[in-house]
C-alpha cells in the first residue's frame, strides 16, 4: 500500500517531556505516523487521538510538518528558551521513508546546529547516514547522541517485528560509520521480545556486535503491550510463531511482564554489557549545558547468575 502523505503546518514543534529518569526535557517529531510499521509501537494512540485508525492508517497516513524548521527557529530564538536537551524522534522515527522525499529532519537538524542545542536523535534507519556530514559537525560544537534501535542480528526476526525498517546489518553499518565520524552512538536495545530475542546467545551476540561497531552505550527494555499495540503484537505472534502464542497470553496478563522475568533479562544484559566493557555513557559537559545522562534508579545488588559466558 502506497503511503498517503498529508502536508500540514504545525503551530508548535517542541513538546515538553516530564520524566526525571530521561536525559532530555523536550521532544520533537517531524512526522506523525510511521511507515516502519512496527506492531509494538505504543505511539499508535496518537493517530487515534486525531481520529485515525491506529493500525493501517498509522503505518500509511503520514502527517508531514512542512513548516517544522521555521517554527523550531522561533522556539529556539525565544529569550525564555534555556537551551535544554531535546529528543528528536520521541514518538515517530525522524528517518522513516517519508524523509527521503521531504527532508524535514535535515532542515530541523540545521536549526538545532545553529543554536547548539543538546540533542538526542533516535532511529532504526540507515537513512541517517545521509546527514553524517551535518551530524559530525554538530558533534564538535554541541552535545549530540544518536541512538540506533537494534535488538537482534537475526534478519528474519528483524523483518518480522520491524517490517520496513533498515536491516540489522545496515543498522550496524550506520553505528560504525557514525562512530568513525566522531558521533557518539548508543543502542536502544529495546524492545526485547520474549522467547524471540531474549536468549543469552542472542543478547551476547548482539551486544558484542554493537560494541565492535563503536556503540558507546546500550539501553535495554523488555516489550510492553499497551492497549494501542497489544492486539497487533498478539496477532503477529499467532501468525508467525504460533507455538509462542499461549506463552504470550500467559506472560502478558498486564501491559508489562512480571518482574521476575524482566529482572532476569536485565541482569543478563548487565552481565554481558560488563563482559564487553560497555560502561554507562555520559556526554561530556560543555560550559553552557547541563550534564546529559540517564538517571538510573538505584537497585539492590543482583543475585549471581551463571550464564556460562
């Protein structure tokens, strides 16, 4: 199905994010809806809010904010703006296929670069390499972190859970090229799919690969099935991995998995992270900017887990 691009004008571009555990204060999205068609995407509710279908229309009815750069310039030029950190792609991927046609993200990056805004960029597309020239220059003058989503090196699973995103090998190449260009790159190791991408072998293989590619940080997260995406994910599991369907029904009595399960997965990830010397990364301080790092709540020392690593 060909995407339906609807060109719109926005009145505001930045939106406030109030979460003390996140390293950014504001979010920004050049598009609404996302062609990557990931069934687990919680942002589908944003289309329902507009009166659109959260399934097919979220994937194919893409709202393009044509005046985003102009509006952003006004917002960053206000005397009240405190040069706080921004997450570009807080809801929808800024490098989804629509970006090839409209180049809204590149226009926005130029505005952020001009104002030296502390910036996080999140994507699962190697289209970001188109802007490597701009990103490498931004990395020299402002706090910049690019986060690439990657949870498995299995291309079949990758295609199953993220149908129109770049392949695992393409994302690894993007991590490598960006890192070689002087850009700080982290990996969003989320969402980990139970019984599909959560094995010790898969976690070990993926973390080693992103470390070798130059990733400086890794942030894990287990799949959540909120109301906006639960039906779609369960349909996918039933269709593609029917042997797991009953196990998912048992595991997801609520939106989140039981703490016993998630705790075990996070302990495995931490042990593998340490095995490959990937320390929690903090962007360096600059004179006019605050420290940007994830605030991880203190936890009790985990029990020893013998992984045979």
